[in-house]
C-alpha cells in the first residue's frame, strides 16, 4: 500500500470532501512503511518537524490555518534532504532513495500549495 496526499475542504454539512487530483499531479506520498521509516523517523523528528511525524501513528490532517506552517516544514525537510536520506537507511541505492523522497516531498508540497489556493483547503495524508 501507498500513502496518498490529497487536498480537502469541509462542506457546509461539516463533512470532509477530498478533491480530485488534477491531471498532471500525483498523490503519491510514499510507501506505507514510510509512516515510521521516513516521515516519522528520528532524523525527521530531530529537525523539529511536527506535522509529518504524526503519520507514524495516524493519518495526517492539516487544517487550512496550518497549511503555511506545513509548507515551512516541507521546506525544512527539503533543506535537510541529505540528512534524511542517510538517516533513513535506504534499501536501494542512496541516489534512488534521495530521488524517491524528493519526489514524494514534491507531491506533498504541490498538494499544500493547491490547498492554499482553495477557500478552506487543507491537506490530508492517508
């Protein structure tokens, strides 16, 4: 199984509605094992991340008001990508692991930027 990243809004009825992923975008956020192996890893936690480590125990729901802080966290992880690659024990080559993490992080960042453009948009990783 894989983790997915989506944009959501909360309707007038209080129900969460997951929006369709636009053509040309990807909803891949990593393998299920990445909940603990990457996003919830000690190296990610040591950087001060507070959103993505939630995935180690639950799905992550980033509310509209938190999206800017979530994007800052994504930028922090991108700035420390090499530390994350080395600290998460790649099962492939380091280059393949770096590419996989970078690509999934880009999908997460893209979803967060799309959420910012939607009135009441948030990010769901599940």
